């Protein structure tokens, strides 16, 4: 056959085209099967994530509600004395917002940038109708703070709708008009410390899960079937119990008048007046989360260990290795895909854990997710919540990438 | 290590039970001399692998003693026995290269890097796999993996090597090739080999002696020739090679020749090997290649009438299935010679054999 000539089917049409025609129906059917789920995932997962992530860098409250002042702030250099025009536009916008009952939103937005400015807006807005030119004087008369440069700088920053400000706040930095980003002073840093703590707690939970789960997975993989089935049910039992029930059970067990402390006092390890605080702190968070996440470590480990035939260990021993050496040199390296999968799974789940630390974490057992929830529900600073969440997501993706580089995603076995 | 009077490996009254109810190995006695190639042959579940595992140290004998070089080894853990082992699925460590696999037993013995390098190279040369040292086992074919497994079991120069159906996963041609290779390595190195298989041709090809296992008992322990030519009981006769069986009752015994009345009514003479004497039932064993088919009676042979049921032309011989004395699975291998008689399906003919080739063994219902 001539190499340059494309291969044709019996009726003369090119074979590729014929194949595409023949495959079209089955491809169509395959696509049809996936479409509902794809649409659901797009609508309920991908789109909300993108929308919320967008809020982390884009907040147009000020620009939208204070259009006149926006124009003035845009041309202002940020360091010179605010002009009479700027005050005039401020008053005009305040009047409008007062009428539209949207002044609260503006006040909250600026307050996020510079704490303590909320009442400035609300009270001046109330009086805005009666204010007369020259506006600079009359506005400063209502509240002296209007004369301060930093209030105007805060407004200029707020005026920037597309802003890195929330991400800066998430990293404990402050955006300034004239000096770029400045780190907050040490004792006012909250979020970076919380991120570090989150990573540490997640790491500890992961290590504890590995230490506790590895022997169990080994037993599961090596015991005769009827024992291993029973053991497997015990491993899976927590999955069938409500997360809330398990967490509250830990409260009953670990609290200072709880089972564990009573036992320790009874044995004599500690006195009745010096009971251990095992809950409402970091210890409580770690204990409860380790328990809850343990199955996620055991199952991938088990699925890998099950595929390792016992003859490897036997071969190693017949070649002269002690049981310990055979285990470390021959068995353990083969479980690395399971360790990787379990570790990554537990770590990623732990990093975003919310309910358990909220219930048993107390002050120093809170994770970054609790702070995100706070900003979503209490402070209503969704942009900051989105920025914190974005950092968390980014962190997880970086970890995932690092895992892929070091161990390889293909090596991962989840079950 | 060896003091002349003691065999190199000795099983003494060894019993093994897994559940405390049934014995997998029943009172095993087996002596293996240094340098021997002994095969444990038997159907699955006959206890042969259990015996090997007890020798390797992965199973403990419920009763009895196993000695290696005169020392009892029942309480010595596997890694201190210094026995090389080749496993059925090769058991090459997948996370190590071929060279690392081979240096593993040397490293655990604390050898210097130079010595390890030397020995690994030599072992790889022995199996002609030198260029594959840097590959991972998964990148090798089954036969290559088998060679590496063999080299790994030999690289630390053990005096005893155990092989647990090492060729089971290979295709027929490669299996036969590897049989010769293992045989030659055994001859060159002079190590003692204990080999487990359920493939009788493999056992016959390689072994000095074969222990035929069934039901946890060694049925017969002999060299391949004796085992094939002179089976001691019906199980061995049927398990090794092809075999025709006729059942009957012993009418009389003269010396070691028994007159047996077959169930179909005819009487034949047979060599009494393993019978309970006059009046007892017996199974007669006749090899297909020791029978002749003839239209007339031949003097000096035991002859029976039969009917040719099937003829299969196999080139060097013709496989003739006959109905003889009620057994319609009676096979005769007729050599393909020039004067070969014209056999015809459905023809009545005589089939005959020498008295010595018809062995009267213990009765076994077929």
C-alpha cells in the first residue's frame, strides 16, 4: 500500500472519518451519561468556589455606593490634604446612602480597612442633610476624625474594588497608600499564627494516624479472613456514627470530670485538684481529630498491604534478614504508596476541619477553618473569609503538587 | 559440618497439623544426602509444600525433628538457617533493582562493598543476566525474573537450596529450558536442592531422587528410573506416567508370580509387588508402551482379547485405545514401524505383555 495515501475503508471514505462516524453514537451515549453529574458539579461546586474566590480579590461596595467620592479619590494622591471638593462629594454620597438606607454597608466596608470608623459614617450621614458649605469645615465639625488623613487613606484603599488587601490581611499584612504592604506588629498577627497552628495540628494528626493505623492495617491485611472481617467492621464503625456524636463523646471522656481523668485520679497518677486539661485545648483537638480521621489512614494502607504477598517477607528472611530488618527493608518500602495516600488524605481533611475543633478546641485548639466560619457567619467579612479559604486551597494544591513530584500521584492507592 | 554417618537433611517422624484435627503431614521420615537433588512430587494438598516450609522454617513441625547437617533446626528461625529459597512467584523485591535484590543477602551478612560487587556479578554471569543488573524486576520477563530469583537464592552460597514450584508460571518451552538450566547449575555448584513440584516430567528430568507424596505420606522415594519402572503402589503407578489398570483377585501365588482372576473373568499372570496374598483384591498396572497388539496370540506373553475403540496418529507412535477386560480406557502405544499391522477401529485383537511388566499392586478402585 502506498504510504502517502490515507488508508480508506471499503467504500472509499478515509478510515479515520469512518471510525469517527462509527464511534459517534457510543461517544454521544457516554457523554449523555456524564452530563447530569457534570452539570450538578459545575453548579454546586465549581461555580460557588469561583464566585467566592472572586470575592476574595474583588469587593466593589464602596465604589458602587459612593460613586461621586470615588471620582475624587481616584485623582487624589493619597498624602496631600483632602480638598473641599472631596468633602462635598462625601456629603453628597452620604446623603444618597442615607436615603437609600445603604450607609451601613459602606460603614462596614471602610471599618474592615480601618477599625473604629463605623460610627463616623453612620452619625455624619444622619446629619448630612443639614450640612452646608464649606463642607470641609462643617463635616469636621460633626466628627473631628474626618480631618485625619488616615480615614481618607482608608477610603482610598477601600475604593479599589480589585484589591489584594484581603489576601494581605490573611497574611497579617496591612496595605498602605504610601508604603505598600507592611506586616502587622508581632502580637497583632492572628492569621499567620493560625495557619502555622493548623499545619502543625494537621501534621500531628497525620503522624498519629499513621502510627496508630499502620499496625492495624497490617493486622487487617495479614489476619485470617474471619478475624480481619471483624476487625474491618470495627474500623468502619466510626463511619456509621454521626460525627457530632463521636465528638461529643470525646467531651464526656476527656473533660476534667470525665472518664479519663477520673481513672487517672483513681490510679493515683494525678491528684483530684490537679486534673489534666485534655479538652478545650489543642490536646483535645488532636485526640478527637485523630480518632475521627483514623479510618482514612487505615483503608489506603490496608488496600496496599493486601496486595503484598507474604512470600516477600519469607524471601527476605530466607536470605538472612532478621524479622525487623525484613520488615523495614522489604515490607515498608512497598507500603509507601499507602502511606502517601493515607497521609495526604488525612492531612488535607485535617487542614479544613471545622466541627471538631469548634466543639473541643477551646482557645488554642482552633483551626483556620474556624476563623473562616467566623468571618462568614459573625463578622460577615466574606471577602476576608474567601481570601483565607483561597490561601488554604492554594496550600492544599501546593502540597498535592509536591506529593506528585516526590512520590507520584500514580503511585497513590486509595482503595 | 557433615560427619559422614548423618545425612545432610533428615526428617524424623515429622508430623504437621494446622487445625489440631487433621494431619497434613503424617509421620514423615526422609534423609537427603549432601549434593543431592531431591524432588517432592505430589498433587496439591499432599503435604509437599508444607514439608518444604518446615525445612525453610516458615512452619513449625507439630511433632518430630528436622536436622540440617546433624543439628536439629526446629528452633532455629529462618534467617539463621542459611537456606536459599526460590519461590513460586519469584518474590523479587519490586522496589529494588536486580543488583540490589542480589546484594540483599550479602548486605545483611555484613559483607564489604567490593565482595558484594564481585559475588553479584558472578551470580548474574551464572544465569547470563549481567546486563540486566540495573533493571527493576517488573521490567523483566517471567523467565528472566526466574533466573534472578535463582541467582539470589544462590548468591550467598548456601549449602541447601529449596525451590517451591519455581517454574509453575512459565510457558511450556521456557519451563523445559529452565529445567535443564537448573539441573546444570546444580551439577556445577554441587549444592543440595530440595525441589517441590506437581509436574512429574519436571521431577523426572531434574532429580536424583523423587519423593512421591500423597495424603501427607511419602508413597515412594526412589530415583526416576525405579519410580517409573517399578512403582510400589497404585498411586505412584498412576501418578507417574501413563498407566493401564485392571482389577482382579489373586487366585494363587507361585514365588513372586501371582495368578490374577480379572473381574471380567479372564486370568492373567502378574508380578506380585504389593499384595495381601492369595484371595485378596489387587490392581494390575501395565505401562502402555510395554503392551503389544497382535491379531494372534504370541507365545510367552500374557494375552487378553480386546476391541480397538480409537486410534490417534502421533507420528512416532500410534495411540490405540482399547476395551480390554471391561476397561475401555486401556491405552497401547504402538510404535510406528514398517511392519506395522493395519489397525482398524472396531477390530477384535489381542493385547499382551511380559509378566514382569504387569505389576500387581494394592487394590485401588478406578
